[in-house]
């Protein structure tokens, strides 16, 4: 496993990390698989584990905290997020100072830690001044409850507003963003990456395999694989990605992966890591063998010729998409 700095900051995290969004905790068999997946990730050199207070109603945090409590706190990096509702109260959501301060204490308790290495604003809150949110996060750094903070699905203009507020009031700096990034969603290449590079902000991207599209398991004209995300995911994000155009691209990319003796997943992950501003890729952990395969993408360098062939297949054109 290779490790990279979080932007210009001193924290080092594994190029491949593990997230808990799709961790299924509805029966013992799924729980056992999730446990083994996390343990396997740790043994393969993964040191960064991402979660959020809204995942599985807090159960994902509690589950991850229980597992990681078996390891030395200094050996892993853990993050969580705040924004989505965690209760029925009018203040149990958003990025107000009140909700942030109450949420961090719940997350620390759930995760069985004294501090979080990273803390993210899951979405942008139009009801709360960005000054209030940034000050609350800056204060949490001063209190030692979080070490680094950042945002997830924010627009470039919203990140720039936050940076201006931080500079104006001499607050603790914003260190990291967690956007979506993969071969079929390159939205952050147009503005966000340059903002991060100019300000020393690390990028820890989620969905680097585009909900499973870039694993190559979905084939045009074939039934959905049993147990795949497309058969059970409630919001059907992956199903919307299974277009003929995308599946044709994956088929062509799979040929390149085969030539390089890589899996399609490994090619997609190595491609995303080609950007030096990319700190880590947050992958799923549905099966231990998938974790092992994904971690092998760390350190792979794709030649200029291969990257050119990939670009020809992807045929990327800048676009605007809805955030959130």
C-alpha cells in the first residue's frame, strides 16, 4: 500500500480507503462479511476509514467504532460527516453551530474515539451562514475534537466562499474535500481540482468505481448480477448509470485492463490516482476479496499511451451537474 499526504498537510492516508455508506447491517451473514472486510482492509494496509452520522441511522458509526476499537488509535485515520437529519427536532439537521456541536459528540461516542481525524460537511446548508459553519468547525479543531475538516458535495463557488471567510476571520484552515470522482463523473476536474491544488487541500474521493459500473460486472443485454447493488440499492443510482453508452465504454476499457493483466476495478482506481492532487479513493467493502483486489491498485502507474487510449474511449467534455 502506498500513502499520500492530505494536500499540503502532514497527515498521510492510504491511497485506497474504505467507506461505510453501503455497509448492510440487516442480518448476521451481512454483518459477518462487513466485519471480515474491514479486518481485511486493515491487514492490506488501509489506514483510512470513512463514515457519516446519517449512515444506517448511526449504526454504521457504531459498527465501525466497535471493530476499530481492537486496533491502536494511532494506526488508523477515521472520518465522519454532518448535515443530514439525525432526529425529528427542527435543529437535528443542517450545519448550524448547535447541530454541529451536538453531532460531533454523538459521532465520537458512536465511534469510540476521543477525536476524529477528519470531519466533513456532508452537503451545503442554505439556511446557515457559511461564517457560522466554518467558525464551529474551526472551534472543534481548537478543542481537539477534530484534527482536519472539510466539505463533501459542495460547488466550487461555495468552497471559495468558505475559503474567503476563513481567511477574513483567521480561522483554522479547510484541509480536505470529499467529492465524487471517477471515469464517468469528472466534474471536479473543471474547477475544483485547481482550487484544491492552489490552496493545498487534499481530495478523498468517493464512488471511484461509479456505484459498481466500473467493476465490469454489468454487461449490456445481460441480467443484473445476483446480490449486486443494482438489485437492492434504494435510490437506484447505479441503475441510472447502466446506459448503453456507459456499458459500451466499460467494455472497451475492460479490454485495456485485460491487456495490462488488471481487473476493470484496478484500472479505474489506478486511473483516478493518476492525479497527484488525489489523496485517497474511498471504496466499498462488501466482500473481503473485493477489498484485496482494490488495494492492489495502489502504486500502479499507467503509461502515457494507456492514458491516451482511455481518454479516447471516455471522450470527456466538461459539464455541469447538480450537487447534492
